[in-house]
């Protein structure tokens, strides 16, 4: 199973030419429409990813936690769905108040946003 994840990740990187940017997100209204299911936790130490919401698409990061929420799904790199429980989530996030605080706490989950 682990080898399959590694192969999938390498394939995805090859398709993108190594330039991975999955930080333009769109919030969908149903879990089956989502690429990634997200749960918002109440403290940074509980999160896989600390997220800072930027106010322009050009400020979106390259899988570093700086997210721009698009107004249409076709403009997004990833479609996300906010779930109501942590066990339903692919990743757990916490919104931070400064861009320099955005980062991955658990790098083993980083592949979810590629």
C-alpha cells in the first residue's frame, strides 16, 4: 500500500513538472464532490496543517498552508469539503492569523494537497 502512495505521488509530480501548487481551493457543498475532506480543529497543535487565508490568488502558496478560496471550482487546484468530525477528515487544519505561521505540522499528510 505504501509503495502505491509513493508511485502515485511521483506520477503526480511528473505531471506537474515538479511545480506543485495546490493552494487555490474551493469549498464544495457535498463530500463526494471533494478532493480532500477537511476538519477545522480548535488548536494549532491538533492540526496537520496551519492555514492562512490569503486575499489574492497570486499570494497562494505552493503547498505551504497559504490558501486562496476561489469563487468557482474550475479555478481551484483542490476542491475541499468541511466535515463535522475529525475521523471523517483527510486532513485537520487550524486557521492562523499571520502568513508566517502557515506550515505543515505533520508532513506525512502533505501528499493530500498535491
